[in-house]
């Protein structure tokens, strides 16, 4: 009997110890879970608070003194006159400043606005790292973006979009925005001439024309409502920028549609300029934008849709959206005016040394990129 009591007592003690250890384990797991969730919440908060990192500190200028040297040089070289009155939107390149500076300057020196919507590209480097970026707009939740004079704050429009745009039309992804350079490229020039400007960055993922039409209609509805509610004037209070480089031509890009050498360069440039004249300038309407996507060109290698223009989605989407916004808010049309067309082979490198700027790619007949600076006016 005593032996049985000892066994029973030992069993009870063992059970009590097991229960104690189980409770300790549960409390430990609960504590770790709470700590993990708190850490995640804090990390999310940090994401909201931090400045969006600079992607390219070689091709673009992030120093105010250097920017002044660049702008002063470009201003002294500029011989043409352009009109600021009625300017509400623009297409800008996003290549290195030492290559494309002569295209940035005449455009941004005529923009005077309080806030800007920027339609950026979603380059292949982003899509290769983050899968599934298709037929969608990509927003961010950074508190600040980098600027050349000071950090740039987002416009209230960004959060307005998140609240009013159909949820299936956009995602919020800081990492995608951090990997992409097409929006940040415009910020130093934009802020230099508009020191207190606020921005709404929108990356445009690849999408067919039908999806562009669908999403742009809803986006235009929301932005138009924002403009009306805040009594804004397009061009003065809010501006629309489309970031886009043109053709990427040469053996390095595996793009030899016109062959190789000087004659191929001339033919490719002529094709670009015909594309701009037919579909990106003059009165912008649905027919032109549809033509720009290649719907009128057939499935040939040389149509815009299958070309090496990195703006082949940001341009038609940005024009569709802006054209609808201007119509809904002012009842007017858009008219495109070419400020300048060029390419990296023609431009070469600006003769500015030791100001903190460089180039991120070569230029030659086997590797060149074209650019167009186009202003859009109310008509």
C-alpha cells in the first residue's frame, strides 16, 4: 500500500511539473508572438515614416549646388522659347542628366505647380524581382520622397486615391517603388523650379488597352473629384507628368529592327519622330491613343506596342487619364507640343565635370536611347 501511495504521489508530482512546464511554454509562445506582432507593427510604422531611398545617385542630381551648376549651364545653352500658359501635362525622359539634360530643362523650367501626379514606368528589373505586377497601378506609403532642395512630401491626393479608387485597380508596394527609377528621375528638376511641390507617384504596370481604358476611367473620376473638392486649377495647382524614355536601340538591346550602323540610327530616329507626330502631338483623342498602343498598326515588330520604348504603357495610360481629367474639370481638350526630341548618341555627355554627376550606361551606335520632351496644353 505504501508503495502504491508513493507511486501515486510521484505521478501527481510529475503531472504538476508537466502542467507547469506547459503553462510556461504557452506563456513564452504568447510573449514571443506579441513581441513579433509588435515588431511587425513597428516595422510597418517605420515604413510609413521613412524617406523613400534614392535608387540612382549617379545619373540624377541630389545636391543643390550641383543642380544649380547644371541648370545654369542648360539655361545659357537654351535658344528656343516655349509657352507656359495653359501647360497642364508633359512627357519627360528619365535618363541620366548628362545625356538628357537639354530635354529636361526647357520642360521643367516652364512648370509652375503646387502638386504633381507622376505616372512612372514599371521596368523589367522591378517585374523580375516582384512577380505578378500586371494590369495594376502601384502606389506607396512613404512619408517623404528625396528631393534636391529638401525631402518632398506626398500630396493628400495619394491617400485620397487609396480611399476612393476601386481596390482591385491598385496595390501599395514600397519595395516596387524603391526599385524603380523613372519617378525619382523627375524630382530634382521638378522641385528645383517648384520648391514646395508635393507629389503623387503612380507606377503603371504593363496592361492591355482595354484595361488601361477601364482603370484610367476610374482614376480620372477620382482625381477630378479631388480637383473639384479642393478648387484646384490644372496646370497651376496640379500638374500631370508622364515619365518615359523612348527607343532602346542597338546590338546591346538585341534591337536591330533597322539593321546596324549610322543608317539604322537615322531610320530608327525617323520612326520615333513619325510616332510622336502621329500619336503624341496635336489634339489628343481616343483615336490617337488607340493608335499609339499599336491597335492600328497590326502585329508587326515595329509597332509601338512591341517596341523598345519603355514608356509604351506609361504614355498611353497617362494620356488617357489626363485627357479625361481635363475634359471633366475644364471641358477642354489636350494639345501636345513637342519641345525637343533627341537621343543619347546625338547628345553625348554634357561637358560638366566634378559636380557629382555621371552616366549609368554607354552611348554608341550599338547602344542608344531616344527621348521626347512634350508639353500638353489646354485647348
